[in-house]
C-alpha cells in the first residue's frame, strides 16, 4: 500500500464501515502507522488527504488556512452529485460552514447560551426529564426494553426543545427528518427531509419573532432588535444547526455509553462506587466511540505544511477524529476502555474555532443519564450480546438502532 510521501493514493475508499463496536476500523490503524497523513479516495469520486494522527488532526483543525465552507469547489464531500451541490450552494451556510470573521461573528452571540454557568441552571430540569423516562421504564411490565426509544432518543430531544423553545409536540417531526438526513437513505428522501425541516424551522423562527419567549431564540431576537434589525435567515440557519446537531449525536452516545459500561463491568463498578468518576468516564466514552467521524472535513485555501507533508491550495482534507482518538501517541493502549484515563484532550467534539458549541450541554446530559440510570436500575444488563446488537454506520455517524436491556 502506498502512502502520502509522494502524494500517491493509499488504497482506501471513504467512508469506511465500522464492523466492531469496540474497535476502530483496521484500515485506520494501518494508515496511521504508515503515515499520519495519506491520500485516499472518496466514494463520491475524487481524492482527499486523510489525517489520522492526533497531533496532525489538531494542527489542521486549528489552522485558519483550511476552509469549512462546503460550497467551495474541491471540498471533500462523501456525497457529490449535482443536486446536492445545488442544494448546498442555494442555502445560506450553516455556522459549521463559515470561516474566519464570518464564523466568529455568527458564533459569538450564541456562546453565552452554552456556558457552564447558564447550563447549570438547566441541570434540575434535565434531571427531571431523565427521572421521568426512567420512571416509565420501571413502570412497564414489558421486558426487554429498547433503551434507544425509552431513554436515549427522548432525553436529548426534550432537552433541546426546552433550550430552544421548540414545542415538544413537534419533536417526532424534527427527529425523523434529521435521522433521515444523516442516514444512507435515497437522495430524494434526504432532499425532502432537508426541505421539510428547513420549512418547519423558518416557520418556527417567524413565530418566535412575533412572540419571543425566555429561550435561546427569544434572547437572540431581543438582542438583535436592540441593534436595530433581526437576521431572519441567520436565525433559521442557527436553529437548523442546533436542532439537527443537538440530539442525534447525544442520543447515540447515551446508547453506546451504556453498551460500553455494561460490556466492561469492572469499569462500570468504578463509576458506581464513586460518582465523582463520572465526568472522566464520559470523556473516555466520548474518545472511545467518537460517534461522528469525518465531519471535520476542510479545504486548503493556501499551500500548507502539516506533519512534514505539503498540502496544496484547493486540495481536500479530512481530519479523522476517530483515528486521532485512537492514536497511541496521544492515548496509551487506546483500545482499552479506561474510565480513569483522563482523556479530556480527545477530539470527539472537534478542535479549534469550530469545536462543538454544545459540548458542555452534551457532557452534562451524559453525566446525568449515566449516574441516574445505574443508580436507579443497578441490575441493568444487556438483553443480547453486544456483538449481536444492530450497530449502524450511517455515512459518518455511528450508533445503535435498538438497544434491548433488562434488569
């Protein structure tokens, strides 16, 4: 297999399916050992640089010479067809697709909504939500219970509804549409889901402009009015980003975290014995599973040297957060789940200017769910072997379709 030293292809086509819930793809390991930066093929056609080392991935994600704007020619997309490109280029970019000053200006007004202090005020409500769904689990006579439907999906859905001021009665609608967008459904289904969700959010923002409440969007609208104008299109893009990113990834992490802890009883015992270990356990689970891989794609806008490799302007780059999080140079024995590792420097939330805006919220949700679930149902166990669970790799999002548990 050739490597990137001479800019030759490394014999890997992306995206790569994950076949084992407790291992990164063998191809990732092989490429990282040979060269932390390698040329690969994309299933959509074309080539890109695959950055698999932890140090090199951080360097790419922190470098302003790499663009996040998916509308640009040459940007490495896993789906590359005329309809998708037309759709991308016809819509205002989401915050994730902005660069430099434009990105900073869009992100700055929202950062205050996700500080540890503000989110602490939401903690009692999140605890009530988690207790409510666990109450329902304990009240049912049916065994096993699908944890995905009983807890993993509804908790982050209701939390994001509370945060944004979205009627929870609408959660089935936006949950189904966002799921359709990230899974390998047909192009027509993805386009329809995108259009329907965008229309719903446009209407939601219009309603918020008429009657702003004490929620994230109500405060954004009030702040903008103080400055003289309301950026409707910008609010729609922000709402779209937060609704789509704010529950699917956390839902998958709840399910995978439960699988990981139940499959490593000695690690679970440590968490049960001392809840002060839960924050470290959450960081390790985030590192270990790294459910969103390949979303940290970039386009070089200048010639850049990364890890001794020359990347030319106009070339696509994909920083693999999963491979970086399993880099033994950064994490000793990365294939071992170790809740006392202290893996805070993982890249599960990305790195640099685009590091996940809602990471503090996700951490808090996960900590509350794991502490409460294993305290209230200490005999919880998988109702099927982990290797038999219906794990899914939908594009670059990793999770579980169903998670039967019993006690």
